[in-house]
């Protein structure tokens, strides 16, 4: 028997923090707005990867998104790193002027 699931819809005012050590909540409304803008622009079904990437666009109203050729300016909530190069990457993030960087 095939079990059907309802798609997860963006809900307003979701209060979810990144970890138990974080006191600030993630802004899911901003991500939902960005994804809605991109869906209207592209007017086609999106893959899961596209939904994750496009919901983190810095400027979601950009009209020139072409798969494989466009450069995207992203504002990720978190990144994961596993080896010694992570220290260099975090230093790069710190020098880029981001408002917050955390080392787990």
C-alpha cells in the first residue's frame, strides 16, 4: 500500500533554534518568502536540492536564475565541516563580514 504524505508547508512564526546552545531562532519566514519568489519566477517543479538552495538566496527576487550557468548569492543558516581545513574556512567567513560565526 502506498502511503501519501502531505507536503510540508511553510508556517508562520516557527520558533526553532539551531541548537540547544543557541538563543536566537531561525527565520523560516524569510526562507519561505524566498522559495515562493523563486517558484513564481521559474514556474516549474523544484527538486529538493533546489528548494534548499533557493530558500537561502540573498536576493530571491533575482529574475535571471538559469540552471548550470547562474551564480547564486546564498546566506546559509549553517555549514558543516569535518577536517583541518574547516579552521581556514571559518576564518574566511569571519573576514567576510558575516554577523555571526560559530565553531562547534
